C-alpha cells in the first residue's frame, strides 16, 4: 500500500503535468474506480468534463485534484494505482487501464489499477482549520511535511495514547501518511520497540521518534519511494529506490546495520513488524 513518500512522488509528477490543465472528457472503464458514487462512472465523467485543474494536493496518503468552484476529485491509489501522461511514451498495461481523461492540450491522462482497490471520488472542498480540504479527507491529521504540522502538539497526542507506539504511528487521526514500512524504519532509528506503550515515552524520546520519522520519509521521497514490485511506479513508469536502504522492513534474518543482530519479524495486525532484538528492546 503506498504511503506518504510514494503518494508524494506521484503528486509531484501529476502537479508538473496537470496544474493549469483542462479536462475535456473523462471515461471510467471499470465500475470499481467510481464505486463511491451512486451514479457510478457516468456521474464521475459528467462531473469532471470541461473542468480546470488548479492544483494537485496531498495530505498523508490522500491525493486530490483541486478543481474550479471549490470542488475536487480525491484519488485513492489503493495497492496498485498508477498514472501515465500520454505524451511521455511510457505505456502501462492496457488490461489494467481503469480511468482515462482527454486534456485540452491533446495529451491523455491514464489511471491504471491492477487490483482495482483504488478509485476516484468527486467531493466538495470544505474549510478545516483554515484550509480547504475534500470532505473525505477532513478527519485526517496533518503529516510531518504539512506547513502547519505542530511536532509538540503531535507529541502530546502520541503520549496521551494508551496503545503501543507502532499502533499510534499508524493512526491517521494522530498523524498521517505512515504505514507499516515507515513505522518500522522510524522505530528502528529511534531505538524503540513497536510494542512499547506510547504513554510511557518521555517527551525527549517522543520528539526523537518524530524527528526520525521525518528524516525517513524525506529520504524515501528523495529516492522516489519504496518499490518491491511493479505495482508502484511514478508517472514516468519508474520504480522507487528506497528499498535499497531499508534497515529492518523486509530484512528478516539479515544483520542489523548497527549491532549485527539478526532482524526479527513478528505478526502484527494481519501484517508484520520488523525490528532488531538488541537495538529495540522492550522495557
């Protein structure tokens, strides 16, 4: 599932090609891509016809196109959502093409989604804390790259939770954008076990964890995100390279880069947690 770095890389690519562009016509080629609307694909196509794209925004893992008249379209990448812009000559798999839009300048925007967990959702923008965001995103907390992200306030919310710290990191109402990969990586950098109670962290350690998280996310964005297969690529069809730098996630049995101990993997919420048993001891 794409996390903040992967979605941000896609957002930057879309912003480069779509900001100021006009959507002439849109075609929904698979019903699941418009499943959030009672009118289905016909409604979405009508709502986006002859609309201007003013900006491409993101909060956490959520991506949306800002349209005229204070409206938007929220795009869920799901597990395999990918974009291409037609004049780049980088084709996707035609069998997985789900949404296609004709742009006024003659280019074509294509949305591919092999597993069809993604989709497009037309939504009005509403003001939340002085900012216009789509209604489906209103409950999502700010992420570490939001200009109004308040580390001190987030640290207080983290320490107010009785859950284990990894569960808190994954709670999109506390801070957004973090999934399994970057939770494991930031916990390793901060030398914290994922099962340690959040309420037991000191202010200093909580701040250290948030700093580590921001660094990990930033490094991943620089590397184009994390790709393990062809399901995540940027708008140019290129895979992310941060998988080459992962310290614990997916590294079961390999030596820890700090102490040499074998990285462990344990079941966690229908997923897995990866950690170093020596560097990340549970108190």
